C-alpha cells in the first residue's frame, strides 16, 4: 500500500507519542485536584498511543469504558456505554474516519466529542467543526493540554444540561401560572366549563385540575333560602 507524506508524518508522530514518558509527578498533581469524574470512550487505532492515552486518563482519575480502533466500533460503543465524553482520533483503522463516526454519534446523543489528530490541516479542521466538537487536539500534546481540554468540555456540557433543566422547570412553572388565564367557555345554565377537547366539566373539577386551588363546600344565603326555606325562615342569613 502506498503512503503519502501525511501518512508518513502521522506514523512518525504516533510512534514518538508512544515513547513519551508519563511524567508521573505532573500527572499525579493533576489527579489531586481533579474536579470532574467522567467515563470516557477512546477511539484510537494505534495500540501504543492508545495504551499511553489510557494510562494518562486513568492517572487523571477518569474511567476508560473502552478503546476502539474503527469508526463503526466507536458508534456501537457510544450507543451501548453512554460515555460522558469521547476522545476521537480522526484517522482510524477503517474506511470510516473519526469525523464521520462523530457525525453519526451526534445523531444518537449530544455526548461531547474531542478530536485528536496529527494532521494540522485547515480542511480537516473545517470538516471536523461541522460536527460541533467540544475540542480539537493536535498531536503531540501535553498532559496539561489534554486534561484541561477534557475538563472544559465536561464543565460546559454539564452546565448546558443544567441550564436546559432549569429552562424546562421555568417553562412548566409558567404553564402552571397561565393555565387559567384567557377566556373559559362556560355554560350559562349549569356553569360547566368546556376543555380544549370539547368535554364539559364541573367548575370545581376543572379548577382543581388546572390550578393549585382546592374547594371546601358550603351554601350561600340565597341558596339556603331557596332550598331550605323552613330552616332559613326567621334567620338573618348574610
């Protein structure tokens, strides 16, 4: 199989990454102040690079749920394990590259995806951006760069989820407030209220269902005089 210049360059850089020492003192320092535990899926087809990356992630305090070598495997594992984040190499051991795998994963979930590549090519970057990634790392990268990229992606993702949850709660609260606003179709004779489906309900039933109000039943003076004249006779009903 013929190799172009970029393939040779990538192979050389990947080989060098596999030989980079772990810098254990620095990694242990990062682990001490780790604030965001996470389960991470790694898509990397180079065995040595994947082994070094897994060791670094575990030293930071993250959990690696799987290491895959192809795009279809990345999609399958993302669907099965529901990781908190995906580290995706752009060139994988399959016809499907990491960008296409990320695009298909995005169709299944909004999990944050960080691309890793040694191809410092604007065209590749532009293609990757179309998938709305949470980060982009050019190999070789430092431990601090890797960890900070992951942390930022996780924090932004979880903040967005909290914001979505809050908005949903506010919308529900607003819906509750507005439920009894506007015009209510009410029968002039029996005073039943018609809902949006065309069904008629007693006033107390409708209000109880569509608000936080409750009812305690009694009888007004006018009805008491009409319904119980003997009881009401001679009494000062107000």
